[in-house]
């Protein structure tokens, strides 16, 4: 079953002249996949990711997330869907600076009414998965950029979402650190997570098994390299 | 369908995280509310301490002192009481003591050549005055027994001051209706009867024999058994003047003091109103800070929506935050107001009476004001478009 399906999705912004940020997108993501969305600035990548993540509603067309058709769902129902089935990673990390990393990650379970102790326990597990098992007592301000993004990734996966959506997660990082973060995504994908990553960096995108190329709100290429999955997971960079 | 839910216990943590991460701003904003609450608590505390003190004072003076006065006839002449009125009043079983006072139509001067208006009256007092009026001597002695027919005088506290007589040591005299009267005593102030402070007292026998004064009393003071005050009061006019009871005025001097306690309420309301204005200004400050906070925390709001928060969760987060912010101010203000009350009352030598229900209302009111102040910014936050909110902004 596909985790995500977009059918003739359009999203236009009211401006003069009107901006067609998404222009008839058809896309399907299967469980266990990992794919990159690439394209020049302004091509509609962020808009697409927000529509995939139900943060934004398409002007027309239909979106299915985890089997549910979203156009008929209320804002509250979409919130529930995001809380349980979707994970987000953003370029700017979005960490709470005054709060320790465990509580930052535990926020990923806050809106599912999970008891605090259980939230913290699962946050520790997620931090261990992203390689920060030895920094559980740290505050975000004590961490490097790459480590902060690992905390944000732990927060995105702590609820075991059906789909992880990352908008330029390496946009603020140097290339070596970016490689490490992509490797982490690949490892998580190997462990079963379904991941969509937006990136500017074609080199990083090329290491992924599937690349969707956007231009002017349209998908202009959708390349699948079935054999590459093993290579990236092996981590040879 | 999966629902987005928050445990009630977590709401506090979510609603205070913004305050915890900006302690300086939190403190400064809370101070606005604190000043409003503190001034209201202090106004209530100081006035209730003052009232407690006044009531204690009145109680110690005795609320059982009554005063019977000859009033005015319908034609406007002043009509003194009948000569027999004191004897009649003494027959009422609930009356424990009485004293009659005759106001003389004459002036008192330092010596017979002076004629300065000084606003002092001359009173002839009979037996029982010490007991009934609880006269206390500041220096010298009272007129008692045989002295009642001698040309001697006791000065009220204000009268002594106006006549420039500080003590009775070396045979000072004053002049009353052309006669020299030896000053033998000066009274302490009488809070229940400030009229007596502005008077000089001579013995009734001296007034009759030396000055030829009419024996009709102007005023009769009486003490009543405390539990029988209300029962006795209506009897007095008819007893004192059976022929013209309507011309008799019966009053209770302590009522005047209690009225003074009530007069303060106008000022108290004004001050409370000012405190309320300070509180509203504080509330506007909270709203202001919350609006700024919502603008600054777009990213956090977007993240929370992405993590599954409903609009209602965002709204309650900011309402709780505003209410907590103001509540902190309320607690600070309640503490500050109590300290001010304590300090002021202690310096005045009053009993300290902190208004506990006032404190509770203050903190509760602050919470409410905060919640109201938070409504607008909170609904702004809740209405933010999540896709817009997560976008990186310059
Ligand atoms: N709120 C908005 N109102 C009007 N136009 C918008 C709005 N948000 C985005 N756009 C426009 O939609 C188009 C797609 O924007 P989007 O942010 O999705 O591009 P992107 O591919 O993510 O670009 P980048 O690589 O720079 O992040 C752009 O032309 C942008 O100007
Ligand atoms: Mg973008």
C-alpha cells in the first residue's frame, strides 16, 4: 500500500499575477521508500512537502496520507494525522533552546497524550538511534549544527511515523556533516522508515534510490535506481 | 481516526515554556500586574488595619456612652433640660452613671483685661463626670467634693494649649466672667468628646454660687449597661423632659467616630480605582508582550502544528501563558501589598490586618485579566497558517 499518493495536485497563491506553485503533481510513495526531491529555487519543493504533510491544502487535486484521503478531513483530524503518522525535519532545526534534548525530542509525542515518562523513555531511544545516546543531558546550545539536526530527526521519528518529510535538512550544514545526515536518513530507511528529503544538493540526491526533479511546479523527472539502495546503506562516502 | 490530544497535566508545562525561556521579560511584564495588585492589596490592607485599630479604640473608649441634649424649640429658642432631668435619668435601672453639664454663656480668658476670641467654652460639671466621661488628668487634679464650690478650673487639652498653659505648678489663674479661677488641672484628650477638649470645666456649685448660673443642664452624659444600650435609648427623651420630649436630642458619641471610619471608604474606593487602572494597564502590557511573543514564535507555532497540535492546543497554550504571567504578577503583588500593609500598620502602631480574601481575589483577578489579555494574541497564534509558520523567514 502506498504511504502517500498525490493526484493532479495544484496549489496556487493569490498574487498578481497568480503563482502556480504546484501545477498538476501526480506522485506516489510506497512504504519503505526513500526519495529526494530536487529542483531550482522557487520550483515548488517546499510547497509540495507542506501539501504532503497536510500543513497546506491543495487548491485542487487529492492527497492520500497513510490511506486516508485528506480533503474531507477537518483541521483537527489533520492534526491527529500529523501527530501520529507524520514526522517533519526542517532546515532551521526548530529546537527549543532552553530545554534539554530529551524533552525536545519528547515533544514529538506530546500531542498524542502519551504520559511524560513514556515520552522521555522513547525520546532517549530515538536519540540513541540517531547516534546521540551519549548526549542525553545536553541542551541544544551545547551541540554542533549536525548534532542539532540529529536531535530534530530524533524528534521526527520518535512517534514511529508512516512518513518522514525533511525540507532541506542539510541546508545549514557543511558538506561533510550533510553527508553524515544523509547517511543517518539512509540508516533509518534501512530500519524501515519511509523518507522524503528535499535538497538543493544534486550530489546528495544522486546517492538516493529515487529522485524526483521539479521545475515550475511540475515534476519533470522521477528516476529510480533500484540497486543503489544497498550502496548508500553501506555508507561508502 | 487518530485524534490529537494533550494530557491536562501537560498543559501547564506547555503554557509556561515561553515564560521559562524568557525569565527577564516575564519578570518585567509581571511587575506591571504586580503594581496594580500590590496597590489594591495595600489600600485594602491599610484601611482594614486602620479600621480594626479604630474599632479597637472605640471599643476601649466604650460604646455605651450616651448623650442627652436639650435641643431647640419649634420657635428656634434653645431649650435647656429641666432641672430634674438628671435625677429622672438616674432612676432608669440600666443607667450606671451620669453627669450633667451646663454650658455657660460666657468666655474664658488668660486674665480679665484680655478679650481675644478663642473659641473656648465654659462648662459647669456636676458630680459623676470623672466616671461617666472617663476624665483623665494630664497634670494636676480634678474638681471633686468640696472643690466644686471653689473658684477652680480644669482645662481641656486644647483649651490649655490655646490659653498657653502647660502645667498647673505655680498658681496660674484664668478669668471667667470677671472672676479669677485657679487652674488646678489639665485633662488628657477625650477622643469620644472632642467638644470637652475645647472647654474649661468649673464646679457646678461654683457656677451657681459665684456666677449665678441657671441650674438647667445643657447636656447629660450617661453610661448604660452595654447590652441594654438599644433598650435604653428610646426611653431617654421622655425621661429627661416629659413635657417636651421632641426637643431632646439623644446621641451616642462613638457613632461619630464610626462615621469617621466610613468616611474613609470614599477615599478607599478612589485608591482602589487607581489600583484597578494600574491593573488594566498591566493587563494591556501582558497583551502587548503576548502579541510580540506570538510574532517572534511563529516558528515554534508552526513546529507544534507539524507535531500535531490542534488550533485549540495553540490557543490554550498562549492563554495559559498569559494567565500564568499575570498570575505571577498577582502573587508578587499580593506579597508586596502585604509587606507594605504590614510596614505601614506597624509604623502607625496599628494592629496588622492583612485582607486574606482580598489576596485571593487579587491573585484570581490577575489570572482572569491575564487570560482575557491572552485571548486575542492566542487566537492570532491559533489562526496562523501552519505552512506559512514553518517557512524560514528572513
Ligand atoms: N505565501 C506565498 N504567497 C505567494 N507566493 C508564494 C508563497 N509561498 C511560496 N510562494 C511562491 O511559490 C513558489 C514555490 O515556492 P517554494 O517555497 O515551494 O519553492 P522551493 O522550491 O521550496 O524554493 P527554495 O528552494 O528556494 O526553498 C515560489 O515562486 C514562491 O515565490
Ligand atoms: Mg523551499
